[in-house]
C-alpha cells in the first residue's frame, strides 16, 4: 500500500510525532488534517506546514469527537486514514494524594480517545477503499515505565485493543496497524521526565516517522522501531529482568549524603 493521494486525519498532530507524520505525508501528496486542543499550536502547525488543515478537537470529549466527525465527513468525504496519535504522558507517584478524576486523565485521552474515534469514524472508513486505522501505542506497552504507571497501562491496553480490532475488521477492507515508538526526542519525552531521562537519548522524530511510513507501505501490522522491538522481545524472554533494567535506567541518581563535601550529615 502506498501512502500517497490519501486523506489522513491525525489526532494530536500539532507537535512531536503527529506533526512530523503530517509533514512527511504532505510531502508525499496526501491531504492531511490534524487536530489538537490548543489554538496557538494549531496556528503554528498551519504556519509550519503549507497545505495542512487543522481542527480544534479534544479526543477525551465524546461530543467534540461527534462534531469533528460531522465536519470532516462533510468537508473531506475521501477521508480514508485515521491516525490515533493524541496522548499525554505524566510522571505520577501513586503514593501521593491525587484527585480521582485527574488520576485517570491519561486513560481518557490515550485509550478512551482512540476507542471512541474509531467507533465514530468506522462506518465512514468502511465505505473507503484501502482504509487505514493506525494506533500509536508505545514500546512501554510491552514493559512498563514505573515513573509513568497510568500512561504505560493505557499503551498496553491500546496494544491489546488494536489486536482485537484487527481480528474483528478482517475482511472489511479496513487495515489496522499499530505503531509502537521507542522514546522519541519530543516535548512529551522530556517534559516531566527531565531528571529521569538524563543521559538517555531518544530516537529522532524524523527517523521515527520514516520508519512508520516505510512499515505501513511494507504491509507490517505492528511497527516497532529501535528499542520498542527490544522491549517487545524481552517482554517474552525475561520480563522481570527488563523491568528491573527500566527501573535502573529511569531512577534519578542521587548522591549519598556522606559524599557531599561541606555538608554535615550528623544530627
């Protein structure tokens, strides 16, 4: 399948992986629509990418999904590709008190969002030839990152959901693909994890997008570039060992008090 002359909707397309996918897909002659929650970022995307269409929409809000669907199907009846990319990743210490609505924000955006988007757009996609649904999960779907427990859980759930969706849509003409990126150098990768990720380098977002497009065109159902493929393999071979390695890699290194010169550790 060639990713050319298609009409593509990318959620969360104003930065990071979504924005780079939009850029590379535009260069290949596709019509590209991106959504986001921030008007300023949507405007910046329009200025950065000539020809891109933008819509303000929040995937955690079912009503906004319905409005988006009605607008796009009317304006872009050739829509045939949905990329569920919108997501947030937070550094959550579950030992701390947290509002019960806030603690599940990642579930609403990262998991409920794609499920609802698919349910809303699937009837239309089934009318299109060679339609695509691409769910962006994560290498953390296979081995969790303990500093981000809810995010990791949503990506594991999205991986599972995508497998079931693929089985159910077999024979419908809608192809279901999972893109599981490793850590990628984006605002999300650094964000709240500056201390944990010191010394860790993510994949260049341009390389990730090229891997994604090449994998889709090659007919791969699961695309796991770089470390994501290692995490998947190790989740089968030695999951507990790999989890311990993730803890070591992502726990901030603290200097023992007795080694700090000029500071007394006695009471």
